[in-house]
C-alpha cells in the first residue's frame, strides 16, 4: 500500500474555491478510472492547511496514475487552478506502509521492499 499526500496552505477566504476545484478534479479522475483525492483539514496548526490523500495498491499503480494525471490537459488545468488558491510552497509525501520493525523484533530495523526486516 502506498499513500500519496499533497500538502498545501490554502489562502484565507479561498477554501471554497479550492475545494470546488478539487471536487471537479475528482469527477474527472473518477471518469478516467483514477483514484480521487480525499481532502483533510487540519484541526490544529497553521490556518487553512490542506492535505490531499490518495492510496494506491503498489508503486507501479501510483506511477501509472501520476503519469495519467499529468498527461491529461483538463486535469492539469484544474490542478494549476487549485495552486492559484494556495500560499507558500506545497510539498508531497509518498508513504510506503506502516512500519512493523519496532516491537516485532525488539530492535529498530528497516523494512526492505520485499517486506523482510533487516537490522
């Protein structure tokens, strides 16, 4: 399982516009058979922080969908419009899976791509 997270700070008084554009983007993504984004709001922290989350079964699925989004002119137009409603630098994370290394082996080790634990 891979979790893609896109972090942005929405400009004050722009949340509805940002969310409306994301809703449009999600309609377009669903129509293409792609994974839509969930929009999360911060309960604490910086005002108007937004987190868009999408989950993929594999790294290959993430890469395929990422490429499909960026190759689609209509989706990219909506993506760029959303960016006009944000402040500061946006950033992304791609999380692999919950770590099981601590506790299971008693020592902190790293998980490898095939799911085995080293260390």
